[in-house]
């Protein structure tokens, strides 16, 4: 058989119940706040602007840089 609960444990449980009841009574007395729905005054929906990050490539997309076509010799060749 299980041991019977002591008087102190029973009193502690009743005290907790009273606190809970007082808290509920306080909540019942107060008014209930309801959030108002946002009124849309515009017929067009604009998607919100999001973060645009700068490009930060991990590697170059071209293996070799482009070579300069005109140099001092080409100027003489094609005046």
C-alpha cells in the first residue's frame, strides 16, 4: 500500500491552488485586448524590399585576364 500524504504536503497543495485561483480571478476581472486588423488602403501590393548584397566571388570566372590589343608597335602598324 502507498503511504498516506502528510498534513504539510496537503496544506502546500492547497496553498498553491489558492494562488492559482487568485491569479485566475485577477485575469477574469481584466478586459480582453484584441488586435485590430490592418486596413489596406492601396489596391496594389508591393513586395517588401530585401537585403541586396555586393558580389563577393570565391574564384575568378575567367582563368586569364584579357590582353591589351593596342601597344606601341600596333600604333606604328595601324597609324
